[in-house]
């Protein structure tokens, strides 16, 4: 998870042998895949594509390119692997390929409104989900979840947002998440403007943050 005040609160890495297997399976099945460390993210150099450009719009930074993502992955402590499916139908295909790993790792899916219909797989160590990360951060800062505002844009974010006393999403967030945050009750949820209209600032202003 990211540092707070330049301090790493906690870190869970994927076992190197398992990471290699997942990366190799993705390459063998022509699945676009990225892996992440605490500082950077990486792709296989000859698999750069339109997906790379679209994901740049979300991340606002370029990936580092490796000539052999499988072999060179051994050099890094991998905190996250992200296979990206072309659409909802392709997601089912990719999920089936990754099915053998679901007992050893945390595997979830999300979608960012800016790059639809792409579907983003999120593979982490078992104790490194968004929910577990939020619990670790709250504990480190000695903050009650009742006082935390959770912000997300897809149902994959609900795992940690559900814990929070307040919740918000953007106008172009998923319809399902908009329905879920209403469970918080009046004055405890908010739907801000779209990401293109600086919706996050709209949310922060609403909650006077």
C-alpha cells in the first residue's frame, strides 16, 4: 500500500514463483498484463498497445518496459499484478484462466469509467486487499472508520468503502456503487461531478474537507 508521511505502513508481496506463473500464463494466452511494486509498474516491452495508452489516462504515468517480464520479475517485490480484459465477455475468459490461483491469492475485478469497456483484474497477496489495506491504515493512524470517507468508482471499491462512516462516488462511477453508497443514509453519502469535471474536488467540498 502507498506510504503515509513517507512511512510504509505495511507491505504484502506476491510469492515470486507464483508471480512468474501468472505472468507466463498471461503472455501465453495473449492477455495484457502489468505488475506493480511500491514505486513503479511494468509491462512486457513487445506487448505495449492501445491498452497501455488508455491506462496511462488513469494512472498519469508511463510504465517501465521489460524485455522479459517473466524472468525479470524475479528482481522485484511485486505487490500487485493487473491483467486487463478487453470487455465483460473477455473478463469471464481471463477469470477462468486465473481460477487455479484463487485459493492462494486475492483476485478481484474493477472497471474505470474513463477506459470502459476494459475490465481490470486486481491480483494481490491474500492479506493485501483494499479492505485489509484500509484496516491497516486506520489502525496505524488510530482513526475510527466512523470518521473516514471512502471514495471509489466501481463495486470493487465497496469492500473498503462499506467499512467507512461516509461514502462517495463520481457521476460517472458505476450505477451499482451509486446504489450501494446510499446505504450509508442521509448526509453520509454523496455523488460528485464526473472525473472530467474534477468530481473529487466536488466531493471534498461537500464534506468540507
